[in-house]
């Protein structure tokens, strides 16, 4: 099924507009007529098709990591092909957005692993390049297998998700136990979860939380699902919150000079990663 968005950047721009610090509290959850139809359609598809059965099937499909072996930089160049020149909201490539995020973190003096996290955090979007529909690549993520929080945008579309008819999945805890920890929870499938599994052996826990949960706005921005979090989650989500503004708001900064910056990031990637990773 063809995705409803014109480009992956369009999703990023919508998230940025939803969580702008310039908005008043009453504006944060305004999803009325002003929402672009393509964004509304994205939510509809995402919320209907992201069943627990689908998530488990995607994990079985992708987490074998037997598609290809390639370097981080090779993946970055593949991802860069996803830019849609017709998108009126941004003329930045995926590489340039990643560099903006990383450079903003670098300017503020954070450690090298966090700069690297900013540089690679969206690499999981390569799933779209490999044929996955947009509703299974981008979007706010959320737990499946338990009741849907009303903090999830357009949560009304879940009424057409088959899991909404499964009583076991519609209690507060669902198939989980209280404070079991998010590592035991199946999240809706997307680029966050995929990239986490690709890089999980090479980065510190703080970086892995940023990668795995940076799209989980119902938890890190809205405070939902606290009953599933354990002490480690609560500690690590402070780092996710530190990371989020760099992802959202660095896009307004000056266009980075990718050619000039490239040697620094090649060295940074080589510091943490082997020459090739399994994807």
C-alpha cells in the first residue's frame, strides 16, 4: 500500500509542529481541521495495521539481520536517496538533517557517543528504501498488546485495529506485568526499534534508549504507560528527553557543510563501529 506522506521529512515536520515550545498547552493536542489530510491518513493506517501480530512478524522478518552487510556510512548514503525534492517544507537531505542534529549536540559539549547518536538516529528509516510502507517505518511509537493510551495522537483510529477486539490486549497491563520494563514490551514497529537492534552491541545504554524510544512521544512527552516502566527506564528516559529537542529543533539551523564535516564523522563512526554491520 502506498504511503500517505509525500516524504519522510514531512513526518518529521509534523512532529516538530506538534511539539513546538512556542505552542500553548491548549494547542498541543489540536488535531482538528488544520491537520494535513496526508498526516491524518498516516495515523489512520498506522493505528489500524500496527497489531501485535504484525509487530511480532516484523521482528521475525527484520531482526535476523540477514539482508545485507554494510557500513554505517553506506547506510547513510542509501538513506539519503529518500529525499523528495517536491517536499515544500525542507530542502535538507537526510544526511544534512542528521548532521544538524549531531552538530547541535556537539556545540553543547555532550560526549562523543551522543554526537554519534544524533548522527545515526534515523538510519532505521532505510526500511522504507527496502520497501516497507511508511506506516511501519515512521510515526510516534507505542506499546502493543495492552490498552491504548488516549495520549497517543488520533487514538480514535485504534477502534478499527483488530487488537481492539481482543480482550486480553485491552486491559491496562495486557500481556505484561506491572513495571516489567520496556525491554519486555513490544512496541509498534518502526525505524527506532530496527536500528536499536542493528547497533545495540556497540553503544552505551543512554544512546540505545535515545535510538529506541526517540519516537515514543506518548511516554517521554505525555507521561503515558508509567505502569510499564521500571527504574532503569525512568533513569534512561531523562537522556531521551535531553536528546529530543536536538532532533526536533535543529532543522531550523543553518544548512551544514557535509563535505567539510564528513571526515570528523567518519572518524567518529570508526571509533564505535566495525567496518560492516549486519542489517
